[in-house]
């Protein structure tokens, strides 16, 4: 559609994509968008949990030498 034609139409007569699709289709599209957003969020949370688990496993499996190099000799009172 030409922008000059759209600009000349009054606000009430301007055709929008929502009007062309109809309420039912628009509702379905919004539901699909929410579903995809929820799936993406769940995947990101799962990825973060996996990274935290792997980090914990690496820390747990460190050798004495790696721990000594990382934390050093701090000479605590204990």
C-alpha cells in the first residue's frame, strides 16, 4: 500500500494488519508468541542450570595442586 494513500485515509478507515487477520487469528498468533517466549525462557534456565552444575563438578574434581594454586597458602588460624 502506498504511504500517501494511507496518510489520506481517516484514522477509522485505515486498514491495519490486526483488522485484516481477524480476532481469532490474532489471538492464536499471540498465544503462539507467548508459548515460544516461555519455551525460550525455559531453555535459557536449563542452560544456566547446566552451566552451574558443570562448574560445581569441575570444582569438586579439582586436584590438590589445582586447589592450592587457586586458593594459595592463606595461613588461616584454623
